[in-house]
């Protein structure tokens, strides 16, 4: 009670739920449903050495997204909010770097166009080196070398490990 004899009232209202998070829920549901549907309808016979097959991962990731969307949808009206990333080395007040985003999207489109004629090993190495360069690496030879190792390793991981052949392109017969 205050000195006037009246009871003090709580002036702080409970935090309003962040309704923009429902957009995140909707995107998670759409992507999760897409992955589950495509995983279930995927034709079999890709992997002859793997009893699990390529269907497991899209279905598992899709179900995980659907479950997390439900958990988030339940947490939003309860006032749950994500914490700000204090450890990030970014300035949220700086404008977006659309040049970098555009260059990365362009490199991805270039990868899509070049993967069939050049093959995964060459296109993947160029894609990695290009992305590393766009993101600030000045070690061009090292970027290409690391990209080549990653591209060839992933080529053989898909081919030998999963039984899924990636395009060899100009290196057909060598890889």
C-alpha cells in the first residue's frame, strides 16, 4: 500500500507474443510436409549397397521439422521468445550486404548450369572456391584445392557410400 491508502497496481503488462514467429512455423510446416511427401513418393532402387536407402533422411528431417513447428506453435502464445545472439560478431544496425547475397545466388545458379556438362567434381570445386572468395578469402589456390578435395570426397561418398551417382562430366572414365 502506498501512503495514500490505495493499493498499488502492477503497471507492467505481460509481454505480447511475437506473432511473426507463426510465419516461421508455417514455413517449417510447408518444408517439412514437402520433405516427407517427396521422401515417401521417391522411387526406390537407387542404392544397391545401402539397406536404408535415400528415403530415410528427407523423411526424418521432414518429421523433425513438423514436430519442431508444433513445439514452436505451442511455445509462442506462452510468451517464449528466442534470446538475442550476444556472441555473434555482427552489427544489427548495419544494412544488408546485397552484393554478397547476389554473388552467392549467382554462383549457385552457375553451379546448377555447370554441374551437368563439367561434372560435380569440377563444378563443386569452382563453386566452393567462388563462395570462399566472395565471403572474403584471399587464398585463391587454397580455395580451389579445398574445393576440389571436398567435391571429389562428396562425389565418392555419394557414389560408393549411398550408391547414388553424381554427374562426372568431362572426368567421366577418370573418376
